[in-house]
C-alpha cells in the first residue's frame, strides 16, 4: 500500500504526542497507518531520518518569527526569534529532544543568513556572530529540555531544606517562584546583554 510522505510525518507527530520520543517506533507508526513496517522505509530509511523530518515540520509550522520584521534591530529580532523557536519546540511533546542534534536544513538557511546579516550590519565580527547564535540556540533547546522533562516527571512539592544555605535559599525562591517563560526571558536578556557588551561600534 502506497502512503504519502507528508501523512507519515503527520501521524508520527501525533504518535509523538501520545507516547513520547522513546516509545515512538516505526512498528507503532506502521500500525497507526495500517501499513506494513517496510512501507515506511520507502520514505525514511531509519528512525533518525523520520525524526529529522518531524523536526523540520515542527519548525515550519510553529517557528513563526524566522526573519526580521520591519523596524527590528539585531536585539529585538534575536529576542523574538528565540521566543518563537521556544514556542515551536514546546508545540509537541519532546520537541526539544526531536530537535537536539539536528543539522540545518535547506529551509533554515535564509533565517541563518538573516541572523548573521543583521549582526554583521550592527558591527559584530563573523565569528562572534556565529557564537551568539549558537549560544542562543543551545540555551533555548536546553531550557525546553528541562521544562519538558519537568512536565514529564514533576519534582516533589517540598524540596530540601535550605535554611543552612541562606544565599541559596533566597536565589532558589526567586528563581523557582517565576514561570518557565519568565525564567527563559530573563536568561535570554542576559545572553543578549552579554552580546551587547561585545558590540563593535
């Protein structure tokens, strides 16, 4: 039975939301699609190729702030781009794990070029520009990994006593008193401020 590649990816993402990445197998996917398992290999030679296609679909569907908007400077663009990237990874269960380790695909290249161009026009050297982008990407993926892991395995309501560690107690209360989004934005601003301190005028 012939089956369209796009339908395979659609059902794979639905299965991902149901069972998570660890339990997403080509056998389960074939059963969901009512086809024999070897049929999937016509489009995807192994699970990693399928996961790469799932990642591409997630970004295409939900990473909505890929290119600069009118009036963006380098900081406002990278801020909005990172928040959009976070939203895309959160749009599916284990989205950060699906993305982790993936390589840039053809549709990602215009965004990467726009990011480097806006930094170059602001005066950043090429090597520093790339370092900024890599740092933002890894921070975003890491933040979502932690958030999704916590959702899958919630921490105990009552943590360890920190009364003997006053600095840690205050910092812990302030940090964990905020939302995941607020903590992400705070970290994002910290990275961008650090980049701004290296600004070449």
